[in-house]
């Protein structure tokens, strides 16, 4: 499962969805725990 986390205000995603996640630029407000888990599409 790809993992996303905020580093220096930037959303960093490990996994194949890195480019897609970077393009979305999720707001820091969506981050509540420091680590955000993204469900992997089947």
C-alpha cells in the first residue's frame, strides 16, 4: 500500500502513485496524524 506523509509542507508518497499524489497537492489540513495511508486500487 502506498504511503503518504508530509515533509517540510510537501506531501511525499512512496509507491507507484507518487506522481499522481504530487499532482493533487493535498492540503496539510487533510493530514491529521503525520502519516496518511492511501487505499490501493484493486
